[in-house]
């Protein structure tokens, strides 16, 4: 038998009757002094099958509770992740709203953990607006600075004509026209940047105004003007900028159309597609990219700085839209896609 210190416990497996494995627990105790203070070893044995059966029953009883606990922990983890990532989803939505022009700042209604980030982004947006404002002021100052010399040159043109120098006067006048187009373009860009996200325009009204003007010009007086624009379409672009875009496109269409110019608009998702079509000869496919370059003109016999289509493309891009030119069987089409305001 193994030695056991007083008070110690010894556990081992032994073979019992009929070869049954037993779990034996032994402990040595010392009797009281009146009983002779003798060491006594106490041993207790139990069938190991009883222990295994009891353990199995305990595990079977405990398993459903463990399953419920695991489910609760998983649910708690999901909720924690959902709640923890919700501010990031809000942040993504606010950034999309700023990009779409529906908001100007992220705001401060975020958890404390996200506020430092949103504050830095709002500060960056404010700094960008300040830089744009200063750039607009410089552009406006530059444009205004050119206007006075151009007025003086216009007076010189009149004096040259009075002196019979028509050729020189015509050349100077052409240069003045080009410079004025550049100045007007920069002024329009400055106005567009200043209006920013609050820009709105009623497409039907702008189309009606543009057609009423261009249809009275010599090029558009004898054309059939067609309009298919739903009422109540509001675009996320300033009315003056939209008029500038449609005015340039309709002027080009009227210049080359044979009998008809049409403006057709349709809604597609969150955008409006506007087609300015004519039944003219169109543009050679190899030259479409060329005419979109600033200062490029296919018709060199007409006056102008070649800024029309380049300005259109610039304005459309500023409004987060797209601009394409395409030839059709029955003529030519300039297509612009602009975001609309959903009421």
C-alpha cells in the first residue's frame, strides 16, 4: 500500500470483484488521544461506470444551457458589431450626401469615438471652401480687370472704322470677341462655384427660355423646334449654368441643322438624360474628341474662340454629370446626363 501522510489523500483506480474497475480514494487520519492517537487509514471505492454515467447525465443536462449561452453570446457580438459600425455607415452616407450636393458638412451628431474624424473632415471641407472662395475672387478680379481694356479696344474699333480701316477693325473685333468669351467663361465658372450645392433649376422652364431665344436667331428662325420635356423635372445645377449648356448646344445644332432641332429629356434613376438632336450632317467620328478640346473648331470660317463645347463639358463635369457626342442615322446628338432633385 502506498505511504500517505497524515491528512493526505490518495486516489487510484483498482480492480474490484469480477474485474470491475473501481475508483479508490484513501485518506489517513489520526484518532484522538483518548483513542490512543493511532493512525487510521480510511478507503472508499466506487464503480467507475457509476461516475461515467453521472458525468454523462450532467453533460446532457448542461448542453442545452450551453447552446443557449452560445446563441446569446453570438447575438450580443452581432449587436455589438452592428452598433459599433453604425457610425461608419452614417459617415459614409453623409459623405455621399456631400458629394451629391445634399449636405455641406458631416455635422456633430456622431459618437465621441468618431467625432475627431468628422471634425477633421469638416475642417478640411471648410478649408477647401475658403480656398475656392479666394480663387473665385481672384478670377473675378482678373475678369473685371480685362473688361475695361476690352471696352477701350471696342472704342478703338469704332474709330478705325470711321477712318476707313475696316480690315484692321475687323481683326481687332474678332480678337475682342475671343477675349470676351474667355472672360465670360471665367465669370460663369466663378458664379457656378459660388452657388455650389444649393443650385437648382427647372428643366422645362430653362428649355422653353433657351428655345425662345435661339429660335429667333438667323440660324434658328426657319427650323422646326421640337420639345419633349416632362414638367416638374428639377436638376441639381444652377439655371444660368443649365441655360449656358443648352444655349451652346442648341446654337451649334441650329447652325448645322437642315430642318429640325429637338430637345428631348427622360428620367433614368436619379438622373435626367437630355438629348439635343438635329438632322444635320454630324461630325466625323475621328473628330469628336478633337472638338471637345478647348479652342478647337472644325468650322474655321465662323467667328468664335472654339470654347462652346469645351465650356459645356466643363459645366457638366462640375455638376457631376456626363457629356457625350454621337452621330445618328438621321443627324447628330449631344447628350448630357445631370443629377436630378428628388422631391
